[in-house]
C-alpha cells in the first residue's frame, strides 16, 4: 500500500466521520472547532474510533513495510560494496602475481642465456683455460642452473597461489633467491675468464 492510497483512505475516513456527525445531529455540546460530539460515544463515536484505529494500523503497517524495504535495500547495497571490494582485492592480487611471473620468467631466460654463453665461451677457450678457471666456471654453471631451477619452481608456486586465491608474496621469496644465484653465477663466469 503506497502513501497515495493511505491519503485517500484518510480522506474517506474523514468524509465518513463528517457524514456520521451530520446524521446524528447537534444533540451534544459543541467542541472548540464547532463540531458536535455525542456525550455517550454512541454509534458515530464507535465508528469514528474504529475507523481511526483502522487508519492508524494501516499507516503503521505501511511505515513498517517501508522501513523493512529500506533495510533490505541497505543490506543489498552493503553486500554489493563488499563484493566490489573483494573483486578489487582479487584483481590487485592477480596483477601482483602477473608481475612476479614476468620477473621470474625474465630470471629464467637470463640464467639460460648466461649458461649457454658461458658454455660456448668455455668450449672456445678450452685449451687455454687453467684448472682454477675451469673450477670457477663450473661453479658459475651450477649457480646459473640453480637459478633456472629455483625460478621455474617459483613460477609453478606462484601459479598455485593464484589458483588458490592466496597471497603471492609468499611464493615470491624464491624469486629473491634466484636473483642472488643469477648474480653470483654470472660473476663467477666473468671471473673464470681471467684465468
């Protein structure tokens, strides 16, 4: 029931009250507004009281319904806001995971290229490299291969974290180790050229 219908009901109630007063006639004392009231409450007073109660109950029901509707709308808006915030957090996690995967892929590629380059340089200079140079170069190869292994394992771990919806920063720690392994491997490869 909307507000317009309630107003129409109230107008009808007031019209019925006026009709009941006119039918009853001026038998009682006058009130402040010039309207007559029956002293004993008679039939007109009972009808008026009942109609007043009906209108008040209808108004209360309408207001309660409107209040319940507003509460439901507020709850729906809160739920939509919560979902939007969760979607934003998921998107930020996905972007962080994409950046981490890109960094790990770059580390893998750099380690592989560094290992291939050091092997080819070593093969070309095989006869002129001393025993210390060979040992240092072998250490560099091991570090470069360890970089490749760690970064590939970290890529898989980041992928698992994305699927499970967890934080990728836990999976990013091996990426930091891979950076240090790559740096040490390339440094040993460069030092081995001096021997």
